[in-house]
């Protein structure tokens, strides 16, 4: 009797099991799962963006109540003048005629020297779970004025009322003035005190104004004033003097300077910042005097100043950290594959997914905690909780305490490196790139002999 030999189907259960347990299949699984787990990461990022938008809304509400970003102008001298206004028109017979009438205008005279000093002290205002920085500012302005050469204006019919001149200080929102000292006007050896009060809007000067009587003379006239402001977000001053300077001292440690000119000198420390601007001559871009008109916004250009920039809000830190989420997931999976190879125990695809989801859960926990406690404390709690949970889970599914210890060690190392990256402002990209290269090198070392390991059993057959 002949014996009939049957051949096992090429794709039988044993063959499928071999494919499932192969290292190549595991790494393909890692790639697919890593991409799929970007979905929960994107959902967490969406929640972070939504919470950040709430923070911006609260910031705007507090700014509307406490004080917005403020900009100073001046001082300038506002001198009433009477000029002849000539307008051409066509009469009923079709002839071109000229109508003349005397109209009242204002002559704007910028200072010869303008020295502005701002001492800014920040504080915090809280609404719900959000903290918003605001500031109080003490402003000191010293300026000198000289009568300009009126002949250069080419207005022969102009009548100037020097006795009706006003000293004008512009401010984007005069309601934010907490207190103001009288203006000291000095002409030669004579000093007069004038009250500073809110004034009506003037064509050619944007925003609100504060004004005080100001009498010109043939000699140099100086004006000094002091006032206190409340604002938020930023503060700035326009440099309009023939020689201008701005000295800014602030307790805010993260300045962002802006305007047409950066500070000539600045010193940024952990407890605050000092900055100085200097400009003069033709750099101010203004004539010695000009007529204000509603069509000519002569002083509408932005000044120079500082924003209260916060580079380390919880939302920006979390957004920065989530950019490394895919790397964390991939490295976690590589560790799991390594544990499988060492223990000989194959994990289910759902167990891979649970370990990968731990990364997304970490960022969700961090986001929730950082709105109530300091970011460093929130990070420590989130790291501790997620590391313990994933370590116990890894030990249970691998049946090895060593696997749990390895998972805990890798997670602590990854979260520790991420925390260091988040604290860096200028070197985040280069340091993060170095971490990626090191991780890539470790993966290359771990997988360099996988082909040999798979080929050895085949040669043994």
C-alpha cells in the first residue's frame, strides 16, 4: 500500500502565525499604528487650541476693562492760527471764480528735544482659570520748544496767536490715566504751573489728547510733566523731537521690542529689562512746523516700544511638545518590539494601541492640570501618573517585571528630554533635531542584525 503525502497549504495557520510574529510585520504594524494615533493627538491639539482661544478672549476682556495697549505722542505745541482759505468755484454763468475767507486752523510744532522715561511694573489679573499680565506705568516727559521760522511755511496771510498756544500730549486712550501732575513750563528763570486736562480731538493727531496752556517766547521754553497709566499688552512712544530719547525700565522679563527702530542699548534679566532709544536730526521725518488738517494724519505712524511677550504659556508649550508626539509613539513601540524579542511573548494589536494612546492621554492630562497649577508641577504629575500606568501595563502584558521597569525608564527619559526642550526658547529646534538623530541612531543599532536573526532558523532547516 502506497503512502500518500499531503503538503501543508502555503498560507495555512502556521504560515500566518509566522508572518504575524515576524519582525518585519511588527515594524509595519508600528508604522500604521503610529500614523493612526496621530488622530487622538490631533484631537488633543484641537482642545488646546480651543482653550487658547478662550485665553485670548479673556485677555481682550481684561484689556477693555483695565487698559489696552497704549501709545504716547509728544508733547507738541498746538498754536491757533488764522489763514486765508481760497477755493475755486464755477458761478451760474459758467465763469471760474475764487472764494476767499479766513479760517481758524492749528499750527503743530514738535519739540526741539524730547526725553521720555517710562517705569513699568507688571502684575497679574485672574479670570476663571486664566492669568493675564497687565501693567502700571509711571511716565515722565521733559521737552524743550523754540519758535520755528514761520517764513518757511509759505503762508503770508497767516496770523498766529502765540498767547493761545496749548501743550498737547497724545495718548491712545486717555481714560487709562490714573493720575497726572501739573505741567511745569519754564521760560528763562520764570516757571509756571499749568493743569493737564483732557482735550478735544485735533486734526492730524490720532487718539485722545491731554493739554495745558503754553506760552511761547523768543527764548527756549521747557515743559515737564508726569502721569501714571494702566494698560496691557504693550506700551510705545513716538520719537518726534529734533533730538529724542526713550528710557524704558520694566519688571517684565520677556520683552518683545517693536517699531521702526530697535533699542540702541538694552539689558534683559530674569527680574526685568531696561532699554534706551535715541534718534535725532532728519530721522524723525517731520518739518519744524506744519498746519494740521483733517486730511493729513501727520503723527499717525507707530512709535517704538515693548510688548509684554510671554513665550512660555501652557498652550504654546503643549503645542511645541506635541510636535514630538509621533517620535514618542514610535520609540515606545520600538521598545515593545524589543521586549517581545527578549521575552518571546507576542502582544495583541490592541495592546500596542493602548500603549500608543498613553502619549495622547499624557498631553490631555498635562493640558488640564496646567490651567490650575504651575506648568512644572503639572508636568511632574502627568509624567508620574502616565509612567506608572504604562509601566504596570507593560509588565502585565509581557509577564515580566523587567519589561515594566524598561518601559518606566524609557518613558521617564523621553518626558525628561521633552521637558528640557520645552524650557528652551532659542535652541529648541537644534536640540530637538539632535534628540531625533540620537533616537534614530539607537533604532539603527537595535535593528542592525534583525535580518541575520531571521535567516539563522531558515539555514538550520
